[in-house]
């Protein structure tokens, strides 16, 4: 792999893989806090963002064009990626299929359902982390 050069203007290269993982951990904590205060829309959005951020970390070390650029693109692609573990594909589908409040479909919500969404995000995050750590250490060049 070529050396990593940080680029603050590039959507993916603005953070190192470990920084993407830390950002994902922060985002999932925010999602849990949103759910705790009854903000299901914010909780779901935060879970999707957290999962996507961890997948960005994986994309830094192993680019996969099929994953697209947005967090939701990443989840859609991984949900059907036969090379991914079934548990990760299932977690992606749960994150994508969960409807936010106010959606045309009536969805019964509760702490158990919210916890399942958070756990799905954490499963995807763990997969992203594993992909990062499976790759050889990244050589980093900071721009001058």
C-alpha cells in the first residue's frame, strides 16, 4: 500500500484510520445519549453515522469502490457483500431497514429496539476496526 498522506479537503483522507474509529466511538456514544433522551431520529442517524465512520477507516487501508462515498452507501454495499460475515450483513440491513419516527410506516419503538440498533452499529464498527487491523501498518506522511 502507498503511504497515507493526510488531505484535510478529501472526504476520506482527512482522518487516519484510528481517528475514524475514534470518531465512530464518539458518534455511537452520542447516539446512545439521543436514544436515552427519547430522540429516536437522532439515535438512528448517529448509529448509521458511527457505522459509516468505522467503514471509512477500513476504506483508508483497503479501498473498495463498491462501498461508495456516503455512510449509507457503505451500509447498502456491505449488506449484500458475500465476503462479509453474515452478522455484519444483518447488522447493516437492520441499520438500513429501521425507520425513523414520522416515516410512512408505523413502527413500534422501545428501549429493546433502540438497543438492537446500537448493537448493530457496534457490530459494523467492529468489522471496520477488524479490517483496519488486519491490514499492514499504514505508513503516514504528513503534508509539509
